């Protein structure tokens, strides 16, 4: 297992289009997180899964954002009707059960909305 | 609310020590972290410290925690050009989310 994988690395889309990003966490990690990072800022928490259950989603930025983790393995983050303000780096991270020693982050998906 | 503050930039000469400072507001913080981010990459966990510790040393890295003042620092000894990156301070109360600072960009001059 080579760590947390995110796909695609870069996405350019036109305003109003829908986009979906994928995250494959470390296989033995049951906790998965999505964060958003804008230029010059630290990561901002979006949502959290423990196995397939989405335990926290109140920080998703609007109802245009949704995330799934259907089988408790990979996860997808979808943004509908993209806006220019959605342009950012979307980071996925995972962590094992009972371990609070920090995340393993993926390399992120950079979204540019034109 | 919860907040983590860091200075934006630090410039040092190769071979010198770097000290990156951070303050946080959440008194229930249990875990404090330092992450490193290189251009175009995700964040890499460097080290962490529990709130009941004052200091942690890991090779060239030394973390100091002043819980009373809610102040965390990261010292990098013998700083190298490869240490040039953005360093993020972060805190967690053990719950589901971690709060990150805006990052300190470290420049190392040869």
C-alpha cells in the first residue's frame, strides 16, 4: 500500500458543470476525511467518514457538495453546479482506528473553475 | 471559536536553526501537530505532541509546548535547503476534526 491516492490530480471545469473526485485511503484505515485548501491557507475540514458512515457533514460548504464512501473503502466528493469560488485544492486524508497521531494525506486534487 | 495562528514567513541560512511558532485558542486541545507541505503535494505529518507533554524531540526536530500560554513551537536544527516548505501547526481535541493554521513558509538560503 503506497499511501492515500487521489484522482485526478488536476481538474479544470467550466462554471456550472459537476465534478467528482476520488480518494483511495490506506487500506487498513477506517477513518477518512475531506479537507479544502485555498491559496495561502491551511486545510479546512469538510466531512468525515468512519467506515461507510458519514459521521459529520455539517461543514460541507453548501448543498452543492456531497460525499460518499459506499463500501467503507474509497470515497468520492462531488460538487454540483461549480462556481469560481470552488477553485481550491481538495485534500483527502485517512487515519486508523484508535490512533489519534495524525493524518496521512493524499496529494490532493486541484480544481480550477473557469 | 477555535483558531490557530502562525507567522507567515521565516527565512534562515543553511546550517542555522529554524524556530516556527504557533498559538492556539482551544483550551481542550489534546493533540498538537506539525505538518510539512512541499509545492504541489499534500501535507506530511512531521511530529505530534500530547497536551500533557512539554517537549518532544525527534532527530533534528524539537517541539516545545507551553500549555498555559497555548503556544507551540517547532525547532529544526541544522536547517537544510530541503527543509524549505510550508509548515502547518494543527490542533485537535480528539474529536473528528483538526484545526490547521495558515502555515509558515520557510525559506532556507544556501
